[in-house]
């Protein structure tokens, strides 16, 4: 469990339909944490794990912005990929909310924790490496059109 690795609950993540990811802090002091490791847990499963070198608040604002853009079908180089956006929507619709957990301090353990928890929404986790390239990232301007086409296919299912 994340708590065994020093993580504490600092907030929640919800979906505001049709296309807005919203992150709420319930621990004001955590906003200023940095460097820090953070994780999202939805339905009891660790779905995303990452780090911030600046502040946790800044990283969560960026996460809201990138995921919300992708949920609206606006893909850009280096942004959230279609599969990840689709999964955020699916999981948060099913479970209504997710937990935001964090641990203040060094971020050197990020890769070890990603291997341990294998979060599906991390593009470098073991399970993510099994997905096709279009489901792992929007790398390069020429990939934006592919991302849009993949998003449309996902939403037809």
C-alpha cells in the first residue's frame, strides 16, 4: 500500500463532465510540498504515480490542464495521450472520485515505485509498455493527427 511507502492522503480527483479533471486538496500544507512524489488511487488501484520538483500545487494545476484538454479532444505534443484521457474518464465515471496521495521529500524512488505498483496511467510502467505507441504518448507534431484519430476510435467503442 502507498501508506506503507510513506504516502498520506492530501486530496481527491473528480471528473466534471463533460471534459474537466478537477483536483481538490484537503490538506493545505501539501500544496507547497516539493520536491514530492504523488499518486492517484481510483477504486483501490494505484493508477498514476509521479514526481514534482517544484510544488505539488503547481504539478496538480498542470495535470488538470493537460488531462482536461485531452478529455475535450485537444491533443498536443507532450500532452496527455488519448488512451490515458479515456481511462481517466472511464475510471472516474465508474468510481465517482479518486484519492490524491503524496509524500514530501526526495523523488529518487519514483521508478522503483512505478515498477512496484505498475500504475496503468503511467506511460513508462510495465503494463503501459504493452500498449501500442498511439496509446502511450503524443510525441511530435505529426502524432497529433494520429492521437485525434485514436481518440475517435476509443470513443466509438
